C-alpha cells in the first residue's frame, strides 16, 4: 500500500499557496482600489474558489484511499457502475466502522459454515467407511471359511453362502441409496409429477411391509377416517419411497405389540400426511440431526435393526424436491411423529 505522505504534502502545499494568493489579492485590492465593495467581491470570490478547490482535492485523496478498501470489503467490481457510484458518490459520509463490522461478521459466518461442512465431510466419510466395512468383513470371513474347507461341510456351506448374499445385498442397498441421495442433492433427478390416490399408495406400503410388522406384532392402520380417495400431485414412485422409509422406520423403532398410524389432514391447497408410532422415541438433542446422512440417534440398536442409515436423508430431499416441508416431534418412551406436506391433486 502506498504512503499517504506525498498526497498530504501536496494538499498542504496547495492550501498554503491558496492562502498566500488570498493574502496577496487582499493587499492588492486595498492598494489598487478604494471601493470596499470591489475589495469584498474579489476577496470572497478568491476565498470561495480556494475553499472548493481544497474540498475537491481533499475529497479526491480520501476517495482514492477508501475506494480500494470498500471494493475489497464489499466485493464491488469497478465495472458495475451502480455500485461504483455508491462508492464514489459521497466518500466522506461512509460509516467505516459499520461497513467493516458487517464485512467481518459475514466472513465469520462463512468460516463457521466451512468448518461445519468440513466436520460434516469427515463424519460422512467415516460413516460410509463404517457402513461398508461391516458387510465387507462379513463377506471376507464367510468366503475364507468356505475356502478353508467349509465348502465341503453341508452344515455351513449353504448357510454361509446365504449370509454372503445378504451382506452383498446390504452393500448394494448402501450404494443405491448413496446414488439416489447424490442425484437428489445435485438436482439431476427429475420428478415425474402425476395425480394419484395417496390412500391407495399407503395401503400398498402397508401390504409390502406387512411381514416386517407381523414379526414385531405391530399393527399398521389409518388414524383418520377414510371414506373416499385423497388425490395428490407428486412423483408417485418417490412418494412411495418416502412412505416406505417412514413406515419401516416406525416399525423398526416401535414397541412390540404397538401401532403405526398414518393420518391425513386438509390444509387448503396441501395435504399433510402424518406417520406416528408409539415406540422408543428420540431424545431432543438428536432431533435436529436425524435427517443427516448416516446419522443414528441410537447407533447400536440402529445397526442391529439394519438399514443403510440414509432413509430419512432421502425422505427429506424428496420432500424438498417437491418444494414441501417435513417435520418431526418425539418423546422418549412415548413415540415419534413425522409429518410432511404434499400438493393436492385432481380427482
């Protein structure tokens, strides 16, 4: 950065010359004219000219020093005439403290966001590694056992092959879910919007997940009276994915002998869908993060129950892709309720 001394010296010199000129004019006016009016006109004219020249020079110096600073602080390109006018229009009136504070706060927020992203990246990589490591090690163990002679033992060969297939299916499921969520986040996945009956879709989900619910003795039911089709406008395949994830999640974390209730509530142009269980619930501290990829409120039990840990993240992205919202409320040992909105359709 260049020093201000040469410019300040030049300004001081200009003011000194202007002062000398004013004094000289004052003396010459007294000598050459006896008219007081004539003297006053010349004197004040010279004074005003000197004043405005000094102000102009001073403003130019300040502007030349402040403009680069405000360009950096506010990221204002010179070619943007509107912004340039804001900078050069009244340089003396800038509230430097306010502008610098605003800039500093913005940078602090950006730094915090970058730190959060870095933390999230590390957690994500760690979670992916952990999720894939378990089935890989299982497959490795089963195959080695078979190679070392287990293939000839009818008691374990078929059992271990079936377990290997199950671990492979888990890996495929993780990869497919990762692919889905990546497409959703990048906007590559185009929604195929159509009008369909939401009640029928939920009934299909109940039928598909019936065996899982039966194993845990959990009853799947509607919590609201359904006497006619409820039409919505959405991507049917993706909405099936949403309901399947929410219902399966409610079954896995529900209490044996409990219930999973699905209800519909009219909200003018939208329909609110509610999925409620009376299971173990989620602690309040975990609620803000349950839609994160691989985040598990109860890591030990979650892995015992299976799943990829991506279901709720996928649900959230699908709902947001429809420009709708999803919320959750929960209480330990009372249960969890998910509700989301979807646009109403035509009959």
